C-alpha cells in the first residue's frame, strides 16, 4: 500500500492506492447509511457538498440504506430502501461530478418480495444492480460489495454473475463486506479467493469492508489482515468511530438516553471504555486536533488498512474527522491506544 500525502488546501486531498484495484482513494470515505434515515435529502446533500469541498472522493452506500437502520427489518423499511442511493444519484447529476468520485454500493439485502428478493444469486444480484445504477444515475459502479454472507450462498454463482456485470461495464471491481470473522460466520473470503484463483473466468475479490476500530480489533486482525497483505486487498473499514463513542459522543457524566444510537453507545460505557477515551483525548490535545481524528488515525496506521468510513450526522462531524487523513501518530501514541483497546465487541447490526 502506497500513501501519497498531499498537504494542500484540505487534508482530504490526500490519496492512497486501494489495493490491487489501483484506485486512488481518499483515506476518509463518506458513508451514507444516515441519508434518508437521520438526515433529510437537503441535509444529506449539504454533507456531500462539504465532503467534495474538502477534497474527498469516495462515497459508500448500499441499496438497503434509507430507512430506520436500527430496526433490522425489510418489512418495516420497505418504503424507504434505496433512498440513500436516490439522494446520491440526484446530487451527482445536479453537480455534474460523477467522474470525480469512486462510487460503490452493496447487494444482498431483501429489496422486494419473492424468492429472488434477497441474496447473492444471479436473479437477485442482476436486478438489484440495475436498480442501484438507476437510482445512482450512473452507468458503472466502481465497486460492488457483497454485503454479508449466509451459510447457503452459492459463491460460484455470485462470482459468475459478477463476472458478467464486469464484462458488461456495469461494475469495475468486486468487494465483500463482513466476510471474515463477522458475527460467528468464520472466514468466507478465503474460499472466494481460491475459487477465482482456480478459474480464470471468475473475478477475484479485490477489497473487503470489515468492522474495525479501537473497540473491535478481532474481525480484522484475526484472519483478514494476513489475507489483505498476501493478496493486496483494498481495506475500507466501517464502524470506525464505534457509533461515535471514540469521538466523544458519550461521557461518564452525561445521562444515557434511549434512542438507537444510545443503545449502541451503552455497550462501551465501562471503566475500560472511559480509559480508552481519556487516552484519545490526551493525544488529541497534544496534536491540537479532535478525538475523531486520533481514533481514525490509529485505524489508518494499521498495516493493510487503506481507508476508513465515517457516517457524519452533521457537517461539523465531517470536519472533525477530516484531519485524520494527514495526522501521523508516533509509535508511543499508537502503542498507548492499542494497549487500552478492546479485542472484540458486539456488532451494531447483524440481520435484515
């Protein structure tokens, strides 16, 4: 992984090579699960505008994003699925800036009724990708991610339909998310890499999105990190600020609420969690930066990690995270944070 630092007008103008894809990506990726859920279309476009102004160039979404993601149910969210993609598509079209961005989306979630309404089979993936392209108002996805694995997945069928989509110019690169040690699923990525290596007609997975942060290291470091370095995978981590806890969204003195975000934060409200946050705060003060930047800089400093996704609820949260792209922590600071980190924690979202 090469790291080409640019200390120009904005820290988000820096670029990193995204594994074997060769894509040049901003280390800070704009996540959009909140678009159409906690942010209106107007607010979402303001965040997109500011991300572009700051120099960012990667927008991450999924076909299922748009409804209340804290209620893990298609039945509850059916009227809203696809909303995030629709907002992004309108924004890209009205700003005439599609060529400035690496654009990705994810597939497998239930999006309509019927036997092919979800999964990684040919019928679902083919229709879902066409729907995503229409909503995003583009002809090509730079990366198509398989959102999560299930025990009954036919991996050959998925790779085969991905090959057809790549040949048709509708997808450039293939990625997976949560395919390595997520929620007890074990390593589902290695079999896919082996299938592609044995059959020249099947595309190889070029990237993976793991849940990885200072409060959950296991899903990346157990198996995936070695695979990444061996196969030159692009790694784009998510849940990078642990629902905002690592950015200081909770303090020992505040009153715990009952909303979805607070339910996620509550698992980190422990003496060990506060100790980690104290160390992040101290390092941030030393550098004259934010807690968000320090937590993200730790992630970006880990071997094999190319980029990390943030899902800002406001422009201020985006601006707080931006300095991470050029912030360098020294070895002592990295070790201080690692020593206080957690090996594993429960995931925020598991089923749909």
